[in-house]
C-alpha cells in the first residue's frame, strides 16, 4: 500500500484542529503516512506540489471542501500521467463531498477509509473565465449563492456551518437578478434568474441536498437554473436543504458535459465554497480525473 501524505489545514472548521489527534488516529489504524501542517495556503500548495513531483500518489486532506479543492487544483495542474488518489479527513466546516458517498463526518471513522485499496474514479469539472482555469469536484454556483460564499468567510469562524445561510440572508435583498444564457452541447436556455447551480456531487453548505440526482461517476454535470423571485427564495431554501426543490416551478434542471453561462449584469462565481471570479464562465466535465478513497 502506498504511503499517504496527510496534509492538514489548521484553519479549517470552527476551531483549529490539533494535528496530534490525527497522528494518534492514523497511528492506531497503522496507516503508513507522512504528515504536514503548512502554516499558510501558499505552503500547502508548495508542499503538495513537491510531494507529487517527488512521486507521491496518495494524498489525505485534513480539512473541508475548500481544502480538498485547493489540493485538487494543485494536483490536476501538474499533468501527472495518472489520476491522484485523494482521501478526506473531515476537520472543516463542511465536508459535503463525503455525504454523497455516505462516508462518515467523524474524523476517526473517516480515517478508517484510508485503509484498503478501494477507490472511486471520480469526475471533476473545469471552470474557465477571466481568472483562467479552475477545477471543482463538488458544487459551483453563479449568482446569489456565490455572493453568499463571498460573504460567509467574513463572518465569525465560530458560527461554523451557519455562516453560509446567514450570508445568504444578508446578500439576497440587494442581489440583482440577471438575464442569463446557459449554453450546453444540446441546448440554449435564456431566462431571468437568481442563480445557476453546477453540481457534480449532491450536497453543499453543510448538508443541503442541492442536487439529489447528481453522480460523480457518470460523466455528467447537474445544472439548475433558479428563477425564483427574491420574495420566494426564503421558502425555497428548506426545499433545497431536503432535496425536494427540483419539483418547484422556479427550478429548471438539465444535465450536460459542457456549458457556458453568460449574465447581464455580471455575477460572481464560486467553486467548492471559494469565490473564483465573475461571469462569463464556461467549462466541461473531465471524467475519472481523480481516485477518491472510499
């Protein structure tokens, strides 16, 4: 079994994780690993990149969806020749990627999934815009949800998973609806909208079941165009949390392998919880780009 590089983001979650806890858990499970605790985002990027260039193939990410996204973008920009294997040790505010596979949010139980050799060959999705090219694996958004993702990190860290809904409530009243054009390989949809959701997996925002029909291994992206009025949006949120919103008349869903989103006015865009830039944005599904350790 290959040795894991365990990369821990101490800034993830409501409170800083104690790396010694992860050491104790992995030692108890006899998981062969080297652990790093970078002091900054730049150090995390550099450490993962160097490990991969040195031949490392297995990366266990101690953090939330944002930390997984960071590692994903480092690894997939290296042209490694074969998909990297990624495991997740949940210490962030939201480890929603795990929920799609029914994997535990408990750190100790999640660590057990680093044992053995079973993996899923998972798709990722590119986002291309004025910022260049970014990858995401879970969920990306353009519109009011992306505006909330921009505001959430500015709220108190101790609020944990409540930061996103509070940020959403704060940004909604003044957020502009837009005339949106969504182009896929099969169709063009023009609509007034409040948000466009791009879902590779099923959950975001700490357990909201935003895309109950999404699947990370089917080569398809779940695209939802939300044209609810602002006064309707608060009532739509509980449906999104439960995954029943697809029946709502304000939600239009389609699947695609590639897409382009144009808006007037310009909208913010986020990927796996991180703001990346503004529309226009395009992208495509990259099938089986990583091996997710299950």
